């Protein structure tokens, strides 16, 4: 296990890197979250605006990261950028948060989504194995979720080639399937009056709440209330667009990283942004925005707002192909989430490897195995992600992970300005597009979203902040032990 004998190999090209960006972003969110967004803002136009803003924010961040990636083409990516700009404490807090909730929480959430859709084919997965009161239930779905994480971790310990092949195959498959859904959905939908009906009063926003007694409470939104609702619900689309930065973690294994990482960040985020907006147009062409809750109505009556279990993608496929569409969509999401988690697992281990080399993570995580992979780091990540599968609900994991990610995206892009001042003569093969205006706009808009989330979802964002803060004493304990 000596690191003198084994080391990273630059074997990933531009297509592989772009596949990792797009594949890590496209999981289950695009097939689910539009239902919650419809309930929160109730307007076809505002939903598309939120997805567009999400895409522009993501691409702006990716273009800004390109400069940092060109300067520091090393394993660990964002962790390395933060350390160079802010020092070890802040970089440790980032790595700590990635390990405790961002990477592992997203891996767990995506694995849970995979299990939820596998249960469409195998209903016995819904069965409970163990219950503790009303707050905790251990089901076959959780066993499957953990099993998938273990399997993908094992595959990724067998070399970068194994992970690369899985990523390329599964990303290609889901892009083709998504493209087919979009084309068919828009073609069929535009031969009905659904799209026109959804856009009749397209700017009239409203919040719809299903009360415990089954009644609906509808509140008109405008002005500050509308901005607040949009700022709160954008967490859904941001979660669906997250993990684009994972390609920076594996910089040590990318060919010509100073050029290929910035290019892959731009291409991957552009591809996903276009697909996400088109997918939502397809949903709005096939399904009414408004709907009726309950089990005794059909797919069309549920609409987007009350799609069964928020499965908007499945409802759209059902509108195209009937009951067969539900199973085809479930299969697509299984492919999508499996490929997504392979990319998340592959890249996350490299960040924890970089931390271990700095003495800020378990020492053994800094070992590279006979396949030139940081296998111990991958297994540490696996164990914690499996634990989160037991404890966290999908929505909680989504909010913790995305809110924490946003905080560190803001910090990292702020690091651009710090490094331009501290190191004006450093090599910069690529310079951030639109600097300083685009990075400043990103920081301002994303900061406002974070403030909005703290106001509208105080509990979950508070817990996210607490997790970050908990890393401070952990850091000083770790540093004391090093001395």
C-alpha cells in the first residue's frame, strides 16, 4: 500500500470528465422536484424562471471554478482551492462538511431514490424489517440502498477504468432516454391544449398547501412573498443541479487538467441546464399544472402539483405510453441514480484522500491500493453514507446537503478575488468568464437564497450550519493530536 509505488494516473479525457459532470448532476431530482415547486409557486412561467436561474447560477459558478481548476490541477479540487485562499481551518470545515453531509448525504439520498423506484418493480421492498415507535422504520428499501452504495464502492476500488466505464455507459443511457422523453413529450403535448392552458395565466403565482384534513389552502403570491417563495423552493432545482464540482476532486487523474477541467465544467453544466429546462417544458406540455390530491383520481387529474409521490417524470411518461410509461420511467430513474452515485462515490474518495495527506482525515485514507485508487477513503465514505441511509429522510438530506454546498460555493468563488490579489502573477491558463461581474452576481444572488432558506426553513438550515460549526472543535482536536 505504499504511496511511493502507487500513484494516480492521468487517464480521463474531456469526454470522461464531461460525462462525470453531467452524470453526477442528473440523478433523481429532475423527475421529482417540480411537483414541490408547483405547490410552492403554482405558476408555469415562474417554475421555468426558477430552473433558468438555477442553470445560470450553476454555469456561472462552473465558469468561475475553471480559473481555480487551471491554477490547481490537483486531487482534492475545491478543498485545495479553499485551503490556498483561506487556510487550513476553512478547508477542513469544507472537507468535514463534505464528509458528514454534502457528499455522503447526496450519495444516501440518491441511493434511497434508486430504491424507491426499484420498489415499483418489486413491491416487497416496501416491507418493514424493524420499527421503533412511529419515527423510525427499517425497510427492505434501505437495505437495497446500502447494498448499492457498497457495490459501487467495491467497483470503484478496482481502478479508475471501472468507474470510468460505468460513468460513460450510464450517463449516455440516461441522456438518450431523457432526450427521447423530451422530444416525445413536447411533440405529443403540443397536439393537446394542456400547454396553452398551463400558460394562460402564467405569471399568476400561488402557494398550495394540502392540510391534514384533506382541504387545500391556496395563497396568492406577489412582490416580496413571491420572491420569498421562489428563494425557498429553488433549493429543489439547486439540489437537482448539484455535484457538478465533483470533477475537480479527481483532477489528479484527468489528462491536460488545466484545459479539460474548465471545458468539462462548462460543457457538462450547459448540457444539463438545457435538458432540465426542456424536461420541464415537456412536463407542462403533457400534464396540467394544477391538480387534485387523493388516490381515487387519474394521472391527469393529479396534475404536476399532486403527482403520485411527487413522481412527475413517471406521470409524464404515463401520459405518453400509459401504464407502460410508469415502468419505463422507473427503469430510467434506476439507471440515472445508479450512474449518478457511481460518479459521486468515485470522486468523493479523492477529496478525503487529499485531506488525509494534509493530516486532516483518517491517516489510512491517504493510502493508494494496487489499482492506484484511494480505496480506504472510498470505504470510509461508504460506511458513513450507509449510516445516513438509516437516519435521514430524502427531504432532510436534500436540504442539509444543498444548503451546505451553497455556503462553500460562495466561499470558493470569493477565493477568486482573494487569490487575484494575493497571487497576481500565478499561472492562470484559464481566466473566469465575466470577471468580476459574473462571480460577484453569483455571490450576491446565492447569498440572498441562503438568507431566504434560513428564514423559510430555519430548522434544516440551522442543522446544516450546526454541522459546519461542529467541525471547528474537531479541527483543533485533530491539530492538537498532530502536535
